[in-house]
C-alpha cells in the first residue's frame, strides 16, 4: 500500500474535486479536475455527486462510490483536502481510481479537464438575495456565466428552481475549454450563414438583422 507525503500541503487548500466544505463568501478557482463532488465517510472519500458533462460522468462514477486508491496511493484516513490533492492535477493528465461499489472493486480511468469552480455558503446567499433565492440568484451571487452548471448540496438546479431552505452550500462549475469550443463553433456557423447569402451579418463582433445592418453607421462589407 503506497502512502503519500502531505507535509507540503497548504492548510486551507481549496477543493479541486468539490468536497463538502463551507465558505463564508464566494470563492473561485480554475484547475484541472474530473467533476467529482466528495464527502468523507468511514475513513474514505466517497462520491456525493457527479457534475454532468465532466470526465467523472463519462467514466460512470455514481453517488455512493467509495474511492480507495488514486494512481496507486491509498486514500484511507486522508482528509478531504489531502484526497483532493491526489485527485487534482494538470488538465490533460490521466487519473486512475480504484472504486468500491456495492462491495465490488472497480478500476476507473479518466483524463482531467479544466474546471472553473465557484462556491459559497447558502446562508450568505439568502442574506444577500433573500430567503426565496433561486438558481438565477445563486448564479449571479457566484458571478457564474450562463453556461455554468449550478448545484446545491451536490444536486443540480435550474435558474428557475428555488434554492432549498435546507441548502448548505452552492456551487457553479464551468468547463472553459468547452465554452471556448462552443464559441468557435457559433462563430464558424455565423460565418457560413453570411457566406451563403453574400452579406456580412456582424459589426464589431455583434450580430445584426439585415435592416439594422443597412442603418448602421459602421461600414458594411458586401
């Protein structure tokens, strides 16, 4: 059984894989991770939830899975911060987990991706936005973009959902590389549409209707 030397760890390392921790104000960080939401039970980190669209979902991790080894290092007895230090890493690097599900060991492999994570205590959200705060309020409070997924206590919610009164912490997760790819795909689609009818439909990066293009002061290229 391999053990890891944690003497270099920061005392308050921010979670890379979203352990169940509370923050007094929104905290944001970008890192290479897998999208697992963790809690600690029976001496091991366990999966509380999985962020949709992340490597953890693609790898088939499920709530209740117990993580026993990460790249051959035992996770038994580690704090969440210590476990997270083993699970996080550079985007593009591989992670191998030994998981126990229903008493059976499984080997799960995934590749880390860039994650933009923001977290805050729900009590602070309610003081700032009111007791009837919604997912939209949580998104605004965290300063998260419209493409970011938002969750309360490891359960994903929509902008129109009310934040549960019993909610302890809220989080948003965005995949910057995927957002950049989506923006590029939209740009190419817009350029293709413009090429089809011989007109330019953007001015200074903004989309316009034909009538507004005709009326715009900015020169239009035909």
